[in-house]
């Protein structure tokens, strides 16, 4: 599940909280310091008590509140440990069924070779709309979970997950994780969620008595599919990762504090009234609540305020919570929530380590002019930076916080982070990347853990001046960075010496790659958009790069689909590469004025020296009213033995890898 499908409003960051003994909250500071917090100096600090937690949360929130709610003219507060100037930072992935597309599934014991979800790291699965274990395919469409027998090529079980005819699951969709005979369904939002504290039509946006957040459903697949457990929590789903049967779910939440609007008051009076409301709020309005159901019995709880920690600088209006679940059990339990008072929007895990990145987007609202005209933009902009929190997830229980750090700039997605040989590599863009006088540039930073700090040990800067990052991929000691504005420089970065990383090569071509996929030590596939010399996009392109010589990367083949766009350009889960045959499959939507919209799956053959079009698979249209203007829009593809499966809301098609002849059509209507 990607950050593009996740997250609105404020942020929650959570992770297993096992802060070392002796960590105490710093004393509150009054006033503000103009000096920015030194990069790399952030650490998490535990609150000493519930009173300490609630008092400091309120203090921070009152500095952030304005006459019209949170973010309307407020400032960030330093509660010990440092502060950055008023202003804002510009805004800017071996589990069963969790095989990377780069590696076929097991072939022993009668289990077929199969592809799983295309993931960032092998052995670390990511939520997606379809899963397979080689024997069955599980998917959720229109609020209904279905199980397809891959051998019989037919639906063998279905389960309607919708609570009622208005359940947001119908239109919001769901993602899945799979472990043995258990599936975890992740539904982002039981109610429409907007950031609390913002007023729309002179009324509060959320009822604090309701859960406004993701639902998790534990489904038993051993017989007829049935829900055996559920879990609901306040907030928004950020992302999740699975290793074995253990799933870490990251959620961000906001205070459930309402600020009624009175048009008879002055801004000063509204501000005073809003601060008084904050003073009266209790822990039930601040800390995330959860509800868990097993065997028809429901219990509720709330994150323990003593299990909440904070960085030095925070707004008090957003939190991130990490939940842990064992899919091998018969219930989801409490999720063992651990919470940090911070923003967080990007999750990366290689298995033993889980990182949550926070580019402080909560400060954007402070900088922006007030939407009702009651406040202007804050003067001055803080140093752009992304905070990084590292957690030890090598065990199956609660994750353990181990270190924090910061880097300049902001990330594009989880692929901008990678841990290798004990070092974290992070690629970021700093500065404005738009307008005639764009001052942006990008860099790769190498961090190493020293005690509780992630400290910079090396860096490469000055990449793509006046541009921003569009794609990043790290493979062992090598990094590939694509920046773009009018042309596409592909940079190769040698990271073999963490203290002295260096740019080794640069390739300038038109267009850009939005996702990079290594297919060997010598070849790299890129998918993105072709563009003219002025930077105007011209349709989907697939590029094959020769990176055998890092000093002289070259593009040796290109496929261009004019007027085309592919979901794989922004969601790598839609990308399938099957190394056994060199087959590449991506969804492709093309709109040609003469032919109208066409949707399907593009099948290419990638060899050591070129790219060849094999075919274009289409699905029938479902009903008369489509969410998408592209009929039968294919979303995903997967391989089981010698069968290529393509998945859409209409159904699944099984085709022979050799020749793409249709073997079966499995409708989902």
C-alpha cells in the first residue's frame, strides 16, 4: 500500500516503544528560538506521566491553534531539545504470499512457481488488492472478498465485507495481506475523515463519539471465507509491512477536538475560545482509541499515555501509532499500540528494521495563508528536513525504538530509503523545483547508527539542479537517481564506501522514469513518461538501461506508448517482471482521439539487448457505469507456473505465458 493511497490531514507515527531506562521528558520551554535544530540531532523522549503528556500536548496545540482551528496562524512549539523557525516545509514498501516479482516463489513440495506482490525488499510483503500463495488467488473488489482456485480457475469462496449499502468499502477499496490460511483486509476509513479542528460550513467535521479510521478484518480461508476478528482505530492508514505472520500497521491520528465557529466574535475572541476548548480537552479527545472484536465480543481501549513519546519539536495535533498483529492467532487482540507525537508519511522496512519518515508537512499549514482570510503566511521558512525514526522489528512482538536522525529535504516515496550493510541511504530533494528560477537540487545521504542517533557519515549533493527526484532505486552498494524538469538525468552513485559516496555516471535523455526495477547486475528497467525537449509528457515509455559500466550508463532500448499512462508509473505494485522468461507486464490506458479510451495490460519481452511488444490483454466492461472511463481497466498481473493472470474489477483472465492465448475467464460480478 503506498503513501499515494494513504493519508490526509495530520499524521501519526507509531512504533514499538521500548525506550531505554532513564529517558525523561525535557522541561517545558517558554518562547521560541530562531536557531534550527541541528540536522541529525533528533531523539525521541518519553513523557514522564499522563499529566505530563496531556499538559505538553495541550501546550503545543495552543501554539498551533488559530481563530479558525488548527493550522490557522499558529506556530510550532519547542518543548525542550531545540526548535526550528516559524514556517513550513514544502510537501513533497519471508511472508507467505509476499514474494518479490524479482524472485519466483517456491517450486518444491508440489507448490507452483508464482509471483507475488512487487515489493521494495524481498521477504517483506506490502498490502495490495490481490494476493496469491501459488494455489489460490485472493482479491477484494466492490467490498467482496473472493478466493479463486488457480488450478480449477474458478471462484471457490466469497465473502461480503460490507457493513451496509453505504459502507465506504464499496468505493474506497481495500488491500490484503496473506499468511497461510489467514488474510488481513485493510480498509482505510470507516467514516469520511478530515483533519479535526478545521471548520466546514460553520460546523465541526467529525463526531468525536465515532471512530473515524481504518478497519482491519482477519479472515479465515481454511473453508468458506469468514471473518474471525476485526480491529478499528482512530486515524488514517499510512502503510503496513509483513514478515512471516507478523504485520506492522502504521496509523496516523488527530485530536478529536471541535472548534465551533461564531461569526459574531473577533479573531482574537475566537482564538481565546479555541485555546479554552483545548484546555478542557481530556485524554479521550487526544489519544487514539481502538475497538477489537473476536467471537462476537467487542472490547475498546485507548493508547496508554505512558506509552507515548515525542521528538523535540512537534505540533501537538498529530500522532503516529504502530500496531503489531500475529496472523497466526485467532484474533487481532489489542494491536499493542505504540505512539509518537509526530508527523509521518513514508514507511520503509527491510525486515529487521522499520523506518518511518516525517517531512513535517504539518508545518505547511502554518506557512500558508488562512483559508478564511483571517491570517497571513508566516514569515520565514525553516530548513527543509525529513526526520527519520528507526525501529528494531527483528522480533515478533512490539517493535523497539533504536535511533532517530534527520536529513535535509524531502522524500518522493519509500524507494528513496534503503538499508544496506548497517547503513541507511536516503535520497532527497531540497528547494523549490518549479518556476523559472527553480533553486532545487537533490542528494543522497548515508547514515549510520551511533547510540540513539542516526548520524551522517557521507553524502553526495548537487544532483539535478533546478529539478526534483522522480525515481530512486538502491541495489547493494549502488544507487540510481532520476531527476527531471525538461530532460531526465539518470545518475549512478557508488555507495561502496559509505564515508565517501560519489556520483560515477550521468545519462541525459528526454522524458523520465518514475519507477526503476533492477533485472540483473547489468540491466535496469525504467517506466515513466516520454517528453519533448520542453519537458511536456508524450505518453508512457519503458526503458532498458545498461548499467554494467557505472561511469557510462546508457539506454539500449525503449518502448513508447503514445497518449498512454500506466498505474505502474506511480504504484510499483502494478509492475510485474517475471525473470524466468523476461516477461514484463504493466497496466496501460491509452486515449486516442480516433479510437477513444482503451484499457488493458501491455505485455513486453525484455531481453539482454532489447524490448519487444508481445501483446495487449483486455478485459470486458463491467455493467454500464464505470468508475474509470477506461473499460475493463486492468489493475494487476501475476504468474502461477506457466499461466499469466490479469486482474480487474470485472474479473480475472488466465492466459498462457507462451502466446497469451486465453485459458479461462473468471468473472467477479
